[in-house]
């Protein structure tokens, strides 16, 4: 009697009084699916099977971005994105491992494909597959991806707006002020190396990669100009330095102390852990790194060594949605903050938003398109829950199932990359390796 009462209580409390009828003998996945008022009625999660992988490649910021689609034996599919500038073959080579598999077994399938990933763009295939699997799982169970990750810590994700550097100070001042007007509360200046191009006397002719005092002063004065334009309270970061070695970056960072940067990005190659650690001990300006690193194991080395202030993974290289969250969790345990590098389409953007929503230690997500470029970028998708992709420097957390976006194919056809204009064509040649 006690056991029967316990069963009755569990049924009522878990399923909110929904009558399951003949579902009581079914697999738990189907029972939960049937009980959920938001579940995709065309989906039986335990019976889902991956039947195909296809792709379309668009041009974004001058680079190829391939969006993959995992199809199933039911009326749902999932989207993922290969890292910007990467090759779609890194995803297609995984297709034979996925066919016939249940996409809801996300962690199992990630373990299956993870050995085929690598640093830089070599992580793009594994990461794209992971995004598509989470999108599928969310759609199958009728919940947003962040819910599957354990829930959300925030209702919106802060964006940091990028601006390309230029020697024209008036133009840059106007651009960063426009970013502030758009609502951004964090800015980053890209490609500061451009300031030294064709300027004599900025680099030491006898020591490759070493800047002269003139070169360092040029960069410092430029970033100080930006600081004065946006004010002291705005977090300001900088990327793409010249002379990424310990001695040179020590000199640059010391000069930049008066600018009060939120971080200097990739000051030394991430693989040079001891040099990064030494630099962090020498300077006061925080260090961020990680956009080219694959998988949590590589980030653990940096965190264990206390070599950085921010881990800065690119989700489309690092291994996808859950792996990027776990990187943030590990960093948090070591007193290190979490920010996200990003330069892709709205598909990978939404993958970042879901992962960031579920990561307690997250601080900000990179964002590129300015006001003029935004429509071309945003129109690649439509949101399935009616939410906006961005709203005055933030990304609202969607409530729609999966990633919460569908491709806008009419617009996609206008932004195809010139090197591959196929649209979800057959990839049967990748069914077997």
C-alpha cells in the first residue's frame, strides 16, 4: 500500500495530473514527452534516428560559414555551424558515425565524435555536430537548450561590441560612440596592429616582433583616445597585438596600464602556458585567451596554472554547447572568469546564447555586426519564439524549443558563399568512410 501510494504521488507530482493511459509501460523518454504540454507531437524521442547530414554555406564577414542540418526519421531536424573560415568536411567526415543514432543521446555521441576534433578550425566539425544534437534534443522534448543544460542563470546575455581599429581617430571615435548609442555596455578594439602598418620606426629592425617605444606609444595613445571617448566606466578590451612574446607584451601592457583595459586578448600563444603565467604575474591588466583551443582538457591546463584571468573559448572550436559550459564551470572553480569569442551566423550565435545562459561564471559574448551590417546577418534566420536576436547590447534568452531559430531560406539564397552555392544537396558520398 505504501509503495502504491508512493507511485501515485510520483505520477501526480511529476506529470501534473496528466493521464498517461497506456504510456505507463513505455520508455521513460516517451512518457516524459507525452506528459509535456510543449512536446513536439511529431516526435517520439526514444525512437528518433539520424538519417542524414546536409549543409549550406553562407558568406559572413568575408568568410565561409557552413550551417549543417541533421535530419531524422521524424519530423524534426537540428542545425549546427562549422567555425567561421573552417571547412565543412570536418563535419561531414563524422556523418557515418551518426547515421542511425538517437540524437537525444547527446553526451554519448559527443564522446563518439570528440576524438576527431582539434585546435583552431579543426574543432569546427565536432562543435557543429554538438550544436545540431542539442537543437534536436530541445525540439524533441519541447524545451530550450538551456533548460536541458540545467537551467539558466540570467534572462539576457551581455554582448561586447567589436570595432576594427584604424589610423583615423575621428572615424573610430564616431564608430565607438555609435556602439554606445546602440546600447552596448562593453567594447573591444580589434586589429590594433593596423595602427603600425606603413609607419616607420615602430618596430625594431634588429629584433623581429619587438616594438620600439614609438610603436608602443602609438598603440597606447590610440586606445587612450577610445577610453576618453567612451568614459572610464565602460569595460574596454583590445585584440591583435604585434610582438606576442613575453618581453614585448610586458612592455606594451605596462604602457597600457593608464588605459584601464578590461583585458588584453591573446597576448601570447595559448600553448605557451609558462610565459602566459609569467606575464600575468608581471602586469596588472587582465589576460583573456582561448579562441583557438579545443576541448576542456586544454583549458584545464591554463586554469590549473593560473595563467589567465578570462577563459575565452570560441564555442564553434571548443567542442560545442555543453563543452563550453563545462569550460566555464571549471574556470569558476579556479577563480577565473568566462567570456565567449564568436564571429559566425545567428545559428552559432544562438548556441552561444544558450550555453552562456546556463554558465554561472559567464560575463560577455562577442558581437560583430554594426547597425549597417545587422540586417544582412539577422535575416539569415527567423526566431521560433518571437524573441529578438539582440536588444540594445544584450541577447534575450529564448523560451522556444531547441536553439529557437529556423533558417530564412529566401535570404540565405542571397548570401551564399561563392565557392559553394549548393543548398542542402545530397551528401551520400559521406555515408561511409
